[in-house]
């Protein structure tokens, strides 16, 4: 079972919580046990698992990624001018694999799944596949 999801990002850099959308779809499938693989279909947007209780975590993560990978760097050569977005995606990763047990995602108390936009705002896609 697999599905491609569509979303619209609203900022140049942002982290959108996609946990509920994935959990709802997963419950519709009726799968009780297996693996859920989630992947971004873009080279300037990633997928990560992180804290979903304190919104300052997202703010701090994006701020620190900007510090490590500034948007304008005098040595960047990429013609589109978005080298920082590519570096951030490579650092965060383009995909995550999660365990499904008892019909639920195995996540810690404070964990959520995030779509990470690094070159927005844009229309984006991510893909999910359940492996029984």
C-alpha cells in the first residue's frame, strides 16, 4: 500500500507536522504490523522525526540550519542559488522509516513526523509506503 500526499508550504524554511495525516491514512489501510517509509520527492525538502510538543524546537532547528548553511555564501556555484536548501535536505535526510505495531506508529511521547521545507513556499509532494 502506498500513497503520494500533496501539500503547500507557506515559508522559505518551515517544518510541517504530517504525523496525523500519515496516521489517518495508515488506519484506513487496516495494517496492524509492518514498516512505514516516508520520503520527500524533492531535493530541497526533507523528512525528519523530532519533538512535536514545543514549537520552539522547530524554530531553533531552522535557525541553526540557517547558521550552518547560510542562504548566500560567496563560494556557492549552483546556478539556481539554492545550495543551502540542498545541503539542509542532505543533512536532515529525505526519508524516514517507522515501525507500525498494533495498528499504530511507534513514536515516542513527544515525537512527530515533519516535512521540512528549505526552498519555499512551494507546492510539494511526499510519498508513503507500508511494508507488511
